[in-house]
C-alpha cells in the first residue's frame, strides 16, 4: 500500500467572530500532537478569506496519511487519546459544527480499496 496518499479533510465552522482565535488555538494545541498521530499537514484554508466579528469562518484543514496503514495508525492513536477529546471540548465555545472526511486521488482508489 505504500505510495497511495489518503487525504483527511477537517471542516470546522466557527461561531461568528471566532475564526482567528480557533486557528490560533488549533496551531498551538492541536497541530503539534497531530504529527505524533501520523498526520502530515497539507493545507489550512479559511473562507471567507477575512476575520469578521459578525460572520462565521469555515476552516478547512487537509492532512495526508500514507495509505490505509497510515489511516489506521492515525485512527488507533486518536481513539485512546483523552487529551485530544479534552482539547475539542475546550474548543466548543468557538465552534458551530465540525466534520471529518477522507479522500484520495482517483488513480489510487482501486489500490486502496483492494483490502
């Protein structure tokens, strides 16, 4: 499976006026430990591209993991991490909603699905 890249896409909708604070807290508190869980940061996108006191921001964070084995390593290390759960709980006042999805390049689907 080495060589197939899986993308982990986190989508966080912040409460109005909380976008910049969330991104700052995420960089300080979430990002360092994510690397330990086999996640490699690909990109952080903010929409709309401005910090507003009156509107929410959609923060889209894309990660990469190395194939199915990387995804399983990330999942296994995340499930038992109580500090991760506590971090998200502390972020609740800043967040309206959040979701996580996975994707891959179309050329890698067949190899990744052959388990």
